[in-house]
């Protein structure tokens, strides 16, 4: 049995498990935030209310995959093309596919949010979508994200033809730039003093996506190649340490600001008695678990990987990705959850 054949089951099972965990996180979050119908208020229905976060988490995971597959080129380096090209030949078409999924999910989210915005309408026309985009910041953001994701797919097609002559840094930069529009349409967009929170949200999203995407790309494509893994993992570890710190600090800051801005309930009661606070606590639990798993990878497994020894990296890193997927699911619902 070839090396590729022995590693394929692990690769695909990890991807499937991460997506399943993200969807599970969404469903748990939706259950926590579910409320009964309000008399006199028309809503779009339970199907739309659940479909929006489900599609949104798929959008986020497609963004994670796109960024991670681009980062892979940077992590493995450019000085050994005979060794790296077989891996990158798999990463490039996958990046095009993930960018197309990213764009598609953004358009579907736009349609669903238009339906939610006009719950009394039985059908949604282009005029309704245009009105939503014109009136609501999230509509504009989703349209921009779709356009940037399509542009990334176009760069990916060029990379399929010309390889690393289309610099990976440009592709990663464009993908990270495409992450920026959506966070600024969340909770803190309504805060009069929101500048620091906006910066914090952008850093939170970019660091979480780069960290998860980089780890996922290595698990999927490098776990069976000890030589490339020994080169790429220490480089990724430095990036992951910075991303972990940024993700935790900015996440705690954003949550604290949102809760403290609510004058009707105290900080600690809000953490335990509101759906928003409970989702924050679930994300904190995920962050702690991820930190423990990342520490195990960094200090126990990586020295052995650098020596080209056999390790249980695939299992530990896959578990870390599953917890990351769960956190992404909670995060999607958190962006839509009322603070009180």
C-alpha cells in the first residue's frame, strides 16, 4: 500500500469531523438562543433562522480552507520544488474549489438574510436583494466577500497554470483581506466608541482563520510526508503561537465589551444567565482545550517530528481541529445572539 493510500483516510475523516463539529456547534448555539414567537412580529420561520448560521459556518470553513491552502506554500518553502510540487499540485485546485464554495456560501447567506429582512414576502426578487444590500451593512459586506472570493478563485486558476509564479503571499493576502468586511457588521458596529472593538474583531477573525487553516492544511496534505512536515511545522508553530494569543485576547475583549455595554444586567450574571454569555463560556472552554492540545503538539510532538520520528500527530491535530470546528460553530451563532 502506498504512502498516499495510507494517509488518505485520516485526511478525509479529519475534514469531515471538523465540518460535523462546526455544524454541531451551530445547532447547540441555535438551541441556546431559540426564543418563542413574539406577538405581532412576523419572522422568516425556523428553517431560515437555522439555515443562516449553518450556511454562514460553511462560509467560514471555506475561508479557513482557502487561507490554509495558500499558507501551505509559504510553510513548505520554495527551495525544493521536486519535493514540494506534488503536495502543492493537490493544494492549488483544492484552493480554487474552496474559494468557489466561499463565494457561493456568501451569495446564499445574502439571499437568506434578505428573506429574514423581508419576512412578509413570499418570494425574493433582485429588487429585494438590492434593497437589502443598499440598506444593510451586512448585505454590502457579503457582496464584497463574494467578489473577493471569486477574485481569489481567479488567481488560483492562474496558479494552476503557472505554479508559484503567482505568489502564494498574494493569494494569502487577498484571502485575509476578504475576511475583513463581515466582522464590522456585527454587534459592536452599533457602539459609538467602536474603533478599538472593530480592530479587535478583525484581528480575532484573521488570527483564528490563519491558525485553523494552517493546521488543517498540514494535517490534510503533509501528515504523511515527514520531510516536509519537519520543515513546515516549526514555522507554523511560531505563527500559531501568535494567532493563539491574538485569538484569546481579542475574543475575551470583544465579549467583555459587549456584555459591559448592556446596562440592564451585571457582567457575571450575564455570563451564566444569558445565551450570549453561555456561548462565550463555551468558546472559552474550547479555547482552553485547544491551548492544551496545541501545547502538547508544540512541546511534546514537534521535537520528535523535527527528528523525522513517527508520532501520533494526525490524531492529536485532528482532535484540535474538531474542537476548533466546534468553536467556529459557537462563534457564528454568537454574532447573531442578543447580548441580554
